C-alpha cells in the first residue's frame, strides 16, 4: 500500500523559502503561517513597539522558527530495533498552526485516558478579575491563587485530583488580559456557593466560578484540550499583543495534573525517543528528485510508505531465507542513495543558526498525512 500519487511539486502551495517537505507537512496551513511570519517580521522592523515589551523569544526569533519548521525533515532508522521512521523536525512553537494541531491530537488522547479513569468527573472554571497589568503578572496572580486553593482543606475534601488548563482571553474594549483556569476534576459533589466563597477568600476580588457535572467524558476532553492546542490565541489581538502573549506563555506549562493524578501530564515514552536512531537522509531532496521523475527516488518513497504501514500494523513481510530484513535493506538503499547524492555526507543539516528546532524528536506517528481530516493526500506519514 503506497498511498495515492503525489501531485506535481509546482502544484503544492507553500510560502517563500519552503522546501518540498515543508509544503507537504504544512499543507492547508500555509496562509496562517505566512500571516504570522509577516506580522512578526513587521513587528521586528517597528523597534519602537518592541521596546515596550520584555519579549523572550524575540519576534525575529519566533518568525525564524516558523520559517524553519519542518525544513530538516529526515528519514531515520534504529538498527537495534530494525525500525524506520520519518522525523518532521517541527518547531513546537505555540504560534505554529501545524505544531498546535499535532499537540491537540496528542493531548486529546491523553486527557481522554485520564477522564476514563475518573469515577465522578466535573468541570470547574475559575476566573480572576481583570486588571491594568501585564499578561505575565495576571498569570502569576492566577497561579498563586490556584496553589492556595489546592491547599485548602475544603477543596481537598471534595476534589481528589484532576487536570487543569490555562486559557487566556482579552477584553475587546479595555484591552485587559483575562487568564482563567478550566479544570476537569474527580471527587465528591462540590456546592457552587461553597466554591465561590472559597475562591473569593483567596483572590479577594473574584467569586466568579462555574462547576458542572461532566456527562460526556469525550466532549469534556475536547473542551479542555482545545485551550492547550490553540496557536495564535487569543482572537482579536494586535501584533504587539500577540507577541506579549507568546512571550508570557514561553516555557509556561498550560496543561498540568494535580492530586491523585499528579504526573500524568507526561506523555508516554515513545520508543523512537531512545538513543540509537540514525539519520539516513533529508526528506526534501528525496521529494525533489522524485518529483522530477527519478525512478529510484520514487521507488524509495513508495517502499518507505509501505514499511511505515507495515510497522504500524505490525505486519512482517515475507522474505526469502538468509535475506536481510526488509527495513534493514531499505535503510541501506536510502543511505546509499543519499551518499551518492552528497558525496558521502551524512544526513545532518548544514551548519547555521538553529539547525535543529528545539525539542526535535523522531517519531513515526500512526496516522498518515492523507488519512487525517486536516490533511489532503499529499505525502508520507507524519512524524
């Protein structure tokens, strides 16, 4: 099973500077990426607007991450496990629409597993009063109140554990930030009046809370998950406000677990994250040459798709006795093809600023790009 034919290279949309791998990885999201990159570059040029914000990372740095997302997508393999994979080398920026979609799918599965373990799930929303202050100060105020709440005996009597997600909105008139918490908790019935009074005692100025039973675990999981996965949120912000949002949420954990579910936010260790994986070739040159009609490159892509499908379904193709395992043979063919094309160079990206996006890990995620609802039939399985 090799999947549907790839469209010609010149029919794949993209943004200036994208290679053939990026055009496939970001298919359907190019306009949003271009809008964000253009806005960030424009903000960099308007230095007077940047000087008023303590931005880490800088707008120029964020734009560079979005531009390089997926540029060094590679074919990798593990000799010890005899497995092959495609590593898309995504940037993992919260602004990136592609990375946001991937994060959403992973978290949705994880939160769904957590919700399935709850005896009596409830959805709680906690808000704080907006003030004329920076977003970072508002988030710190919300987090401090949240820590105090979990230490209260009344809370511990009613709530055993759960997951919490920070959402950030902005008032369209006052332009004040409004962070708040969405929690999926497991425990006993918690009267609304008691929770409201407890929250007011902690925050001193806010008694606005909401608590309701979670009748559908799947619906609540999606409701919680969407706040983590949004990329250029909140809606309706100016570019400087968007940069303040990105700076305040830089390295901030938006999704966390507490109580009896503490520590469940760590995603299961993926076997492809183990040491010992080797890079065979960059994916973009293989696409380029295949798109030019090269039979060998087309055969390698077709066989790579088959190998990934077999690994996904745990199918082991029949091969003659004493023949090398199919994955090992395929890895050798890809490595030989790459060495002929590069004169023996490895699959490492060329030296330069940030050749490996932060948090780059190889993976062979189960879905094919063309089987996902937000991707048309354009390429190999995503990583």
